[in-house]
C-alpha cells in the first residue's frame, strides 16, 4: 500500500514547517511505500484540502496535525494504522 504524508507550508518554510517535514521524513524512512510530499500552502492542492494553517500534516488525505509539529510517535502510529500493521 502506498502512503503519502503531505506537509503543507510556505516556501521558504518556517521553522515549524521544516520541523514537521523532518519528522515526516524520519517516519517515512521506517516504512516501505511511504513518501513525503512538501506542498505549498498557496497551491490549488492546499485550497482543495481546505488548509488554513501551517504546518498542516496529512496522511493519505486525512489531516493529522494542524499548526504544530507532530510527534514522531503519533505520526508513526497513524501510518501503522493505515498500513494495517504491515511494516518494513
């Protein structure tokens, strides 16, 4: 199963957005088939998802954190749930 972790923020990124992207990347490296996509908060994609605050972190189109850096543990738990327990 392919999982995309989207991190929405401005370009160049603020400290929180960079932190969220770093955590997402660290978590993604623990699993096969998980990628991180940095998304501009001013893009059509952000508008489509209704992003109003940065950073916004989504896992497969589900918002999991808004306005702060997610903990690695929380993000890892969500990815495991989406994968159904299958890990690398």
